[in-house]
């Protein structure tokens, strides 16, 4: 791992993903998590302060980055929230079939290398009546913005830890076997349009 990815990138991601508009989005979706919860791409723990602790039976936090998980552990301690951290990718989730009530993904689907495989793993661990809560940035509906996303993406992906600007989030969710039961979308305020088109909602098996 390069010096940049190990020491600099985690701090950049933690700062960039904690902006006021993004935290406003987290506050819309994270409190809906309930029961046995799996936070995919928990990263530095930016979701942690937004959980409704009274609704959480057990919480797993999954992320492949040790550096980000170290930050998340400090946040969990500060928030007095017990979390079992899983240092791995979502392509192979070390949990039993049908063991999770709620899977939460916030600003994560843009970075996962194999989204289809990861989503199939999410379906596997979700209970039959479980739900996927998602809040992601992705492909903009405006052709000019989408064109810029495509142009910028190769460089952006390199400097932003593999983040992709132009993934079709609804299609990625639906084509994996989920049924989106509720979804909203918009450009985030005070955010560059090429990186600020948001999709958030609920999907079920």
C-alpha cells in the first residue's frame, strides 16, 4: 500500500464525506436501521452518531481499510455504541445466511470493485423480510453533467480511493435482485454537480 493510500487518503475521505450536505443525507437514512444491522463500508464511522441506539440489537461494521476502521473504533467508543468490526470487503461477507435485518450502505457502492458480487452477498445474509438502506452518489440525469462525470472519472478514481462518479445506482441495485420499494434523488446543495447527484431509499429481496 502506498504512503498516500495508507496515511493521507483516509483523512481526505473522512473530511470529504463529513460535509454538511452529506451528513444531512445520513440523518435521513441511518436512523431507519433496526435489529441486527450490517454497515457495509463503515469506513471512519461517520454513520455511527446517526444510529437510533434503541432500535439496534447488534451492529456489524464492515470495511477493508484498517486505517479507516481504527478511526471508526474511536468514534464507536465515544458514542458508546458496541460494534463488531469486520476487516474485509463486501465481496465475501463472513456472516451466516439470513442473519441480518438491515444492511446499510452509504457512499460505498461507488467504490466496491465487484458490485454485483457484493450485492449477491448482501442478499445472502439478509433475512427474507430484511431491507437494504442505501444513500449513494452516482450517475447524474443531465447529459452534460454525465459527460463530465465520464471525463473526470479515470483521474477521480485514482485520487479518491477507487470512487466512481458515474455508477448507475438504481440499476446496480435492481439488477442484483433487489426490488426498490422507495427512492428519492437530487443534487446535493453546496456540492459540485459532477459528484453530488444522490440516490437514497429502501430495497428488499
